[in-house]
C-alpha cells in the first residue's frame, strides 16, 4: 500500500468538522488522490482504489512483453544479420 494512502482520509476529516474544500492539489500520490476527490470519489472509494491497485505492476517503466502490440513486439525481435555486406577475399 502506498504511503500516501492516509491522505485519502483527510478530506472526510475536513468535512466532518465543517471545513469546506474548494481546491485540491497534490504531487505524486497526493495528486492521484486529489484527482479522485475532484472527480467525486468518496474517501472510502479512493482508499479502496488505492489498496486494490498493484502499484509495482502499474508503475513499471514499460509494459510486459505480453502486453505489447504486435508492432512493438516486432521492434524487439532480433533481426537476421547472417548476410554480410562487402568484398570477400579482396
């Protein structure tokens, strides 16, 4: 679970003591939580989403091979370089 997940409970705390929330911002995980709040997700829904996501898989630098399109798989395939260009013996 990401360390920023306790942030998702802050907005419910503000509402419970009567502090209106006009603007939400954040960086990194806080930005994701702010976006969820801005789209109308409740803190419980945001927390459920955050804990359900496999963050190690979601934040990979590039997708796994089986998730690539046919074209991207071809880009990774080794090319045949058996034929050498140039002069032989000379």
